[in-house]
């Protein structure tokens, strides 16, 4: 069985946390556990946009992506971030194959609908996954490393949310579990305590409450989508449990259908 692992964007920007996560990925792979790793890289995109004097625009938590911004998104995610992770895994003895979701129709998306009347541009909503390329890469003995760029109609590239990409791939692959490696220890309740086990119904209620904010919202939403797609369990694990999450299935928050 395959695990799908999502590397959090904030985690990737902290060298110590990134190395911890990659050590966990490498250890799990070496122990014989097969996995596919999905990543974003929003902070690195922000830095390049600022360097190029391209304004950052966000609507409803999604990056408004015009043609100029799309060039930066694709080059940073599929290029710099993806290949840096490939190199850092290789330094740990792991042969990884870096691709984007656009390769082999791995991720196929429609243009995202307008948010509060604002056209998001080249932003996609994933509607289909084709896991054949990932299966072939795994069969050849390589760890697939997927950047969150999708293919749209007429050969258009689209910027897609990495949490949603990981969830969609986990469902399409019939993954054993979806694991979010993050820089926080798990989903927290209104009092700030990590919730060790969360059933889907309770997660939906929590998602609608003020307790869940920021980057945890898309993670929790994507976790629920994965459960609905047939993934049996989702783990959201912070730095102290990265290794345990991948090797032993222990996470800060363990989400299940019921």
C-alpha cells in the first residue's frame, strides 16, 4: 500500500524543520514503505514575486494568478523547490523523481470559479487524477515528488492548492493513508489543545468554528475530502512526530471516517 505525504509550505522554508521532514521521508522509504510526496512552496513564490516587483494578490485565501504570476509559480514549484528537494533526498541516499502534476495528466483541473466576484486567473480546481505515471515511477524504484501544478484545457497550466492536490492523489491511488507533515503539532481545539483523534463529523463542525484558522483550514478541508474519497485515515503531524507518522502511523491528529 502507498502513503501520500504532503510537505507543508511553511515547513519547507525552515531549514531545520525541512531536514527533519526529509529525514523522516527517507527513513520510511528505506524501511520499505512506499510513498508519494506532494509539495507546494508559497513562501518561495512570494519572495520571487517581491524580487521581480510583481504584486501579490490573494482572494478568499487563494493566490490570484495572472499570466506573469503563473510563470513564477510554475518555475518556482516545478523547478527550484522540486529539484532542491530531489537533491536533498539524494543526499540521504534516496533516488527521487521530481515531476509536476501536469506531467502525464497526473493532475487535471478546471479553472476555479470566481471568489466574491473576483476572477482568480490561472487557478485550478482539481477534477481528475491519472496515477499511471506515478505508478510507473514507483515501479522503477524511484520516490515520486510532485509539484502542485496541474494541466487544464487546451494545454493551459494551472496553479492548484497543494493540500487539495495531495488529497486528490491519495483518493485516486487508493492510498493507505494521507500524511500532512507540518510545522504545527496537529489540529487544535478552541482551548489550543491538540486533538489526538477526530472523526469526520466532528471535523466538519470544527472547520466551521473559529478554532480553525489560517493554513489549517485547507488542510482539514482536504483531509475530509480524502476520507470521502475512500482513504481510511489522515494524519496531521508536527515536527516532533514526523518520523512516527510515517514509520508507525502515529500523528498529532488522527482523522478517520467514524
